[in-house]
C-alpha cells in the first residue's frame, strides 16, 4: 500500500481534475481493464519482470549496503521476496483504488471548487485544500478496500513471494503469507488433524481480518454519503 496509495492518489487527481476529456476517455477504460486482469497474469509478469529486477537490486544491496536494517538480505538473494510480492500487489490493487478515488473526487459538488476559485485560490490549492479534504473519508475507504483485496490475494503472491515458512527479516527475504500457505498446503495436509486445524485457524484469521477492513471502509463510505446529503 505504501507503493500503491501515492500512485493511485496522484492518478485519480489527474483523471478527475486535470485530464482533458479526450485523455480521460482514453485512460479511464485502460484503468478499468487493468482492474479486471486475472491475478495469474500479474503473477506471470512478476516472475518474468519484477523478480529478476528485485534479485539484481538485492544483490546490489547485499554487496554495497551489507548492514542496513530491513534491507540487507539474510539469505542469498533470488528475487523471490517480500518486496516482489509487495510490488505485484501494488500493481494489482492500484486500478481498483484509482477507480474508486476517481469516482469520489468527481462526485464532490462543483460549487465547492467554484467557491475556492472565486476567493482567489489556484487550481492546485483548490484540489489540495477543498477537493481532497472534502473527499478524505472516501479516499480512506478506497485505500481500505484496496488493502482488503491485497490482504486476501493468493495466486500472484504464491508465484513471486518465495513461499518459505519463516518470518522475513528483510524486504528481500522470502515470505509465506496466509493465503499462499492455505493454497499450497491444505490439499496435502487434510490427513494430519493438527495441521488441518492450524490451516483452518489461519483461514478464520484471514477472513476476520478482511471482514474488519471492509467494515471500516463501509463506515467511511457512509460518512461520505451523509456529508454530501447534508
């Protein structure tokens, strides 16, 4: 989300406030198309492009920055890592977050913009102090919805994160998120009661976490609707 949110917010502001109609008609369908691409396609892109790039970056860090916390790999770098999974997920959730933010910003009444411009504010000041402030609850809900999707994503993460059952000490270390753990292990471990119970507990924890994030996002969306209705 640290990668996806700034990219999504800047893109949504451009589409809603600065893009010409012809440019918007060209870019908006592309964003919607990216949101509908299957996760396995993002996973293949991650394996072919992102993992090699992250592997080269990890080798550079291990050679020239051997003692930086959270950056220096604790194992020989392969590119399959927490960072690779994060980049792939950022690419996956950005179209959804952009689409929601764009709708939120475009739904803000034009009268607010006109009032700010009439008082002498520049276009950027209007966007920064009026539009973004008025749409703040909706922007937060868009971020939370994107986070909920990233939190439960399975296929793309399985392909790039490394699937090593240990807590990563660096961004370049492999990891094993709960969805990947369940997808890789459940079919083979049903005959082991204790392991089966552990996987069911992981699934329950994942479900409750995603549910909590979605409830918070819905709360912010209700605040936006009440504010506009008032």
